[in-house]
C-alpha cells in the first residue's frame, strides 16, 4: 500500500510540477526585478557622481565616463557588489533559498 501511495504521489507531483515551477519562476522574476529596480535607484546617483569626477579629473568625455561607471556596484573584478542587502533583495534571495531548500 505504501508503495502504491508513493507512486501516486510521485505521479501527481510530476503532473503538477511544471505549473508550480512556472509560478515560482514568475514570482522569482518579479522579486528579482524589484530588487534590481531599488538597487539601480541607489546606484544611479553614485554612478553619476563618479562620472562627473571622471570628466573633471581625467579630462574624458561625459559619454566615456558614464560608460566606464555604468556597471559600478555590479559583480566584477575586485569591487564589491552593492546594495543586495536592501529589503527587496533580501526578499528575492530568501524566496530563492526557500525553493532550493524545499527540494
């Protein structure tokens, strides 16, 4: 009897899984987008300030300096990734971890 119940449970999970997985992906995408939006709000003035300093101190064009600092605060090189400690980003991270821990 246990074997039959286990097989039925696995079969039902197999049928439901794609829909649930799709819902989770959609929710995760919304949470990730919210996180990136608030990160960008925090990063924009910092990037603008560094670009202005670049123009003034390095005698480069505005376009060059904006491009140079366009990814400041993102992952790369030795620089730290910034603002993933914001509540929206923590919510996205926790949601991702809850799904991974459930499997």
